[in-house]
C-alpha cells in the first residue's frame, strides 16, 4: 500500500478512536467508531486481506454499530452529565496506557524493520490446485477461495464450534431479553 | 511501502486508545465500544503479520482465519453484552458504572 494512503487510513482510524473516548454524546461516539472501522478496513485491504476488509465493513461498521446505535436509541441516553472524575483511577489508567505506549515504542525501536515482499502469485500457483491455481496463474489473488479452502478443510472443527457458539449466544440473548414473569 | 513496524505501531496505538477508554469512560456502552476497538487492534496485528510472513509468495492465511474467528466471537459477545446492558438498565435505570456498586466488597 502506498505510504500516503497508509497514513490516511491509519490517521482516520486513530482519530476515530480518539473521538470515541473523548466525545460525551454516545451517538457521536458510535458514529466516530464507524469512521475508525472504515479506516481499519482500508488498512486490511492495503494488506491484501480483501475478505477480512469487506467483513470488517459489513459486520463491524454495518451490523455491530447499528446494534449499538439501536441500543443507545432504545435506552434513550442523553449526553453524559459532567461528573467530577476520580483522580486515582484516571491517573492509574493513564499511567498504564503511557507505560504500554513507551514499551511498544521501545520494542519496535530495538527490532529490525521488515519490509513487505511483493506477493509472487505465479510462483504460488505451483503449490495450489484447481480453480485457485488458474486464478493465480492469471496473476490475480483468489483471496476468498484461499480463505474458504482453508476454512472448510483445516479449520472445519473450529468453524462448527463457532456455529454452536453463535447458537448459544442467540438463545442466551433471547433468555436475557425476556421479561421475567414471576 | 509501509513496513511491518508502522502497522504494529498503529495497532498498538489503537489498543492504547481502547484501553484508555475502558479505564476512563464511565458510560458502560462506550466502555463496550472501546473493548471492540481493542479487539480490532489485535486483528490488525494478526493481518499485518499474516501479510509480512508470507508462505510460498502468498500471505499466511492461518492468521486471517484467526481474525475471522475473532470477528465472529466479537459479534456474539456484542449481542450478549448489549442484552445484559438492556437488562441492567431495566433493573437500575442507569448505565453509569459509578452507580453500579452492588458487587463492591
């Protein structure tokens, strides 16, 4: 991904994140989170992870954030009234965050940088079969095919477990939202 | 071209922003959104490592599978969490974490 584009999406993501934690109105926070996720999806697509980028937009920026906005609307939340922040948690929290950031910069400064190698699709075609190989020979990246191939072969059991997890979550949500009738 | 370090730095900063939000904000819905930010920061790290540690000229798709599962579990978590918040609001008429002290020792 070209450097200006990388910084555009990265800054969109970070500014969106900062807006989430600084805006007092929950609706504004949710909408800036959508902006943050769009920036993140741009970074994913820049990393040749097209399927993950699209899923990020559809699932996160679309479905999950609509769910958040729906709940905010349902609870009829007003802008948070100003309360005096407690000093000890604020100082402790900011201390943890600051320590984490310093540690991150320290670690990144000590490790040798790594540049991305361009994808070698034609060479990769020799390790694949079928339609994936045909697309790779055309010098196109069959992203969805590769993910699907892996998901339904090597990761079949985790996929089914996730399916059960989603079922349990659905049942759990229905039970939680049902009004208790004594 | 942006190197691996840029991606790791950006995702680390996003994680730090999410962590700061979880610690500083008192509105439980915003705390929940910041949790999502932290999960997404982890996803960005996974996708960056998957792209920069290629196998046979392709990205390492095992990393992207993990991202896929993280997104699925996060979606389930959001659904259950928001249901809990709605139940909480019904019982207490507040979602301000300072007012929720019944489990304080």
